[in-house]
């Protein structure tokens, strides 16, 4: 019997090629889109979950005050852990990007590596795969190094790297471990790891940090990302409080810092300050995937029920010859399943074909392999949910026709069925309306961020990290560069990346400072040329001159004087910074030196020590010549520096910070467009159904003199009203969703009324074009054909 069901289903699909094509196309496109989205969601949510005990691993996050959170914690927390019974293991990590490694004879010098000093517990706490070496003795001595596979191949090719020597920061390190390349879904990814013992030795040899001579007692340097593995019954909140109390006791109660534990699995999607914009984007993509599947199912239902009149006589004949409702239900369900199988095969083909382009847009390396059980989970959930939703109602509807009525040419599916079809169209276009509004808001927000006045001029400025020998001759370097016609100005700072300044401190005192309060302020050493070179506006006072007399003068931003509670005039206000008394010499206008998802925080410029980042302003026409001029000076004064010359434009650094948001926005636009297209197929189904029901009415109206325009209006009005209803229902939902998404941005657009008007008009026009096609066909048809009695 099942075989006969399949034969009948196959024959039906072949006989109605256009209907089959539209159905398969809609389902295939919906499935392919949803599966691609779910692959992206699955990848984002899989970060760090490959560690066996990821649920017991947490990162220690220090809160300096209610608004300030730092990346690292002081080194002594690793020693405090010995007195916290809930802690099974702890590891400190000091990570550095853009580092230089070289072979022992310096015949091969490469840069751009990410390195990390780690405690010996690194592979005990994390489950990164060690190909060669010993897990518990990864670093036999302080001058050991473990390389990733890719790094080893860059230096040694296919030779065994074990026992070979590499240079790092003018020290030789012997390779004692070979790690498999870190997974793409790991928040931690290094090209080389080195022993924390070497970091500790260098720290002590350089004099330590004031009275603290070792990293195990240095409570003032928040330099280490620190992770703990807790026992299974431990309470992370209680452990955080214990670390807080231990640290406060060590500082004799003079500390307002508190520590919290963040689950490792949350690290990728939740920033340390609790910002959940990445999580929200994943939730939005998951919602779109569900919406696309729902639209695809609704689309199939509407197209199938639109053909109910065509199938009615078939059902009547089958019932007359003895078929019961269960058999007919199974017949139509098998037909849907067969059609769905074709759609799924085409969807898989589309995924394989489009995945490289998808990865390029998404900036990821997602893999689609039918041997991967996770892939089958995604396909299974998508396919089963859509199949169940699309098969049951049409099969019940078609199998429920009464043979006497359909043989007389009368078939009424009932008020409930008609109402359901209308509800489904409203549902589809409500989703479309939300997606159109979301597309407008996301696009406007991304454009706003790119064009926002940051408070400095980032155009045609590039930065170059200078070696120590060049810094010692900085005045000669700057004088040479100033004479170059393609260079407008040059400056020196210790701010490695002005779009994400990271050095901050709480060591600031001023008259009237509240007792037991701690103001965290970003600090940066600059020369006299930095403020004018970057186009930062000076509001009050003067700039630093770069002379020794400036050692007790400071320039702060508006946020600093506001948070300090100072009153104008600000210039001349005495302050003490790192125990160096001085006064405020000037106040600059607030500018963005961190992510636009954060509000502008306090900033202080000083001139005690020389920075090593050269900032060069040039012009569009002379940029290449300016880079060559700086490279000549770099090589002239580089001396024995192992670092090759490199530069980066500030505007490109800024763009890179938001590349993932822009990619997600582009993906959203693409998939939203696909969802809207599939919705149009659903409306096409309803308009087809309406025209079929009223074909004789249309013929009579034409015979009586009705114009084509009046008939088109008659057939289109109902569908347009449904879409209008969808617009009304969806508008507040779209506002709430997008306003919630925008809340994660400190600098954001306001949702304007015209966005809803534009989205609504767009939805109505799309619907009108879709419906008009069927309406015009019916209106221009020969009324004789419409009125002929079959």
C-alpha cells in the first residue's frame, strides 16, 4: 500500500509541474536558509564547549567600580586559590599579539604571532590537544616554548620541531611541546605558549613593581587573564566573594575592587562588562531561522490549500470508490513527504554550493559534512519541524472533503479554513514587516557608527611601533619626517591603538575626593604633537609641550573632570597621579578611544616617559610616499631590533573593530530578503485560491461591463487589507525588538517614525505586486472560458 501511495504521489507531482516547482523552490530555499543560519548559530554557541569540564571553568573578572571592568587580575590571586577549597585548578595567562619569533641564527624572522605566558596548569585546566611533549611537564625549564602546528611548519617545515630553538624577545627558547592548532571555536588561540616562570623571572629582574618584587605578591598590576576550574558542587558567586575578601585583606582593607566569575561558555558572547550584543545577535539569527522555517511551512500550506478546488474532484472520486479518510490522509502526507525530500536534497545542494560564499561574508570557516552528527541534528530539527507543520493541515483539509458536494462542483472549506489562511498570511507579512524594520535599523546603526564624529580625525593617519633604538633618536626621526612633503605631522604616544586604548589605573588623587572611592582613568603618555596630529579639540588651558617642565602637568578630558566632580575653571586644579603631584594644564573635548558600545570614560594625558607608537598624518595622494619615508627612518635607527617594519591606518583599525557587526548585518539583510521572498509565495498562494473561487463571478462581472481595473481592485483589496493588518500588528513588536538591540550601544540612533512608514509601504507594495499578477491574469481572461460549464 505504501508503494502505491508513493506511485500516486509521484504521478501527481509530475502532472502539476508549476505547482510542484513553486512548492519545492519555496521549501528548498527556506530549508537552505534556515540550515545555514542554524550552522552559524551553532558555531557561535559552541565556543569553548569542546573542553570536557567547560561547565566548571570560569574566568575571574575584576570590577574596579560600578562602571569599570578590567581584562586581567593581579598575579597573587593564583596563590590565594590555595586557600579556597572550591578551586580545583587555576591558570594565569599573559597574552600579547603581533609578536616576533625568529630562528636561532635569525635566518628566518617572522612577525604577527599571538603568544602567551601561561602557568604549568594550562593543559590541566584546558583540553587543548598536545601532539608532542608532556602534559604535566610542558615546560621543563623557564626557557621552554610550545608551538602550534602552523607556527612550527612556518619555521621548520615538516621537520620535527622538538628540541629546536627559537628566539623571542632576545631570548632563546627550546621547543618542548607541539600543540594542535587551536580550534576555530576557541576564545583562546595562541601561536606559541611560554612558561609563566620566565615572565616571573623577567619581572623580578626588571625591579618588579615598586615594593612588590614578584608577580605572586604584585597586587597593583592587573596583568593576567585568570581562569579557575571549580569542583562540581562549588558556587561561583561564593568563590568570587572569597577572592574579593582575600584581596581586600591583602590590601589592608584599602580596596574597592570585587571579583566575579564568568562561565567559560559565556566568554565569547558576553563581554566582561556584561554587554550582551553578541548574544542578542545570535538570538536574532536563531529567530530568523525559525521564522524562515515557519514561513516556508505556511507558504506550502497556502499553496496546497489554494489548489484544493483542483484536488476536490479527485478526493470525491476516491471516496466514492471506497477510500476512507485515514487512507486519504496518508496519501497526501506521503505526497508532502516526497515533495519535501526533493526540497531537502536541493537545499543540501544549495548549502554545499553557497557555503564558500557564505563563509566569506560571515568571516568564518563553517564546514558542512554529512558525516558530522551535529550537521544531521540541524538538518533533522529543521526538516522534521517544517515537515510536520506543512503536512498535517493540508492532508486533513484535502481528506475531509464531502464527496457529494465536490461531485456537484460545490466545495466549501468552511469559515475556519478560510480564516486560518488569512491568519497565516498576516503572520507571514508581520514577520516580513519586522524584518524590513530590523534591516533599516541595523543598516542605519552600522552607517551611524562608521560616520560618527569620534572627536578626532582618523583619516590618513597611520601608526608604526618603533623599536627602542628609534625611540632614543625620536627627535631626529621626527625632524626628518617633517621635512617630507607628504607628511603633515608626526607624534609619539604609548597608545598602541587609539580606537581601543587599554592602559588604565585608579591611582589618582585630588582635593575633595570622596573617601574610599576609586576613579578608574585611562592613562596615556604623549608628546607635544599628539593632540594636534590627531585633531583632538582643546577646550581649556594648553597642550603639553613635551619638555621636562611638563612632568607635573596633566591634560584630561571632559569625562574626567565630570567624574571627579570638579567645577570650572579646571586649569590649575591640583592632582596627584601615581604619587606625582601636579596640576591640570588643559582639558580636551571628549573623544572615543574605546568601543562605541561603551560610553566615553575618563582619560589623562601626561609626559613622563616616551611612548613607542609613532602616529603620522599624511594625505590621500602622498600616503604611499609617506609610508616609504617612515620605513627608511625605521631601518636607519632599528639597530638589532628583531621586529620588521609594519604600519596600520587608524581608520582601518576602527573598521576592524566593527567588522563582525557589519558582517552580521549583511547576513541579516540577505536572509531577511529571502524570508520576504518566501512570504510573497505564500501571498501568491492565497491570491491563486481567491481567483479560483471567484472565477465565475469574474466572468459575470466582465459580461456586465466591469473594467479590468475594477476587477483587479476587487481581487486585491482583501489581500492588501491583510497585509495592512500585519503592518499594524508588527510595528510595535519591531520597535520593541530593535530598541532592545540598540540598548547595547552607548552611541546609537533613535528609531524614527519614517522607518515604520517606509517598511509598511514596502510591505504593501510587495504584496500589491504579488497579488496584482494573479488579479490581472484573471481580469483579462476570456469570460466565455470562465463561464463554461465543465
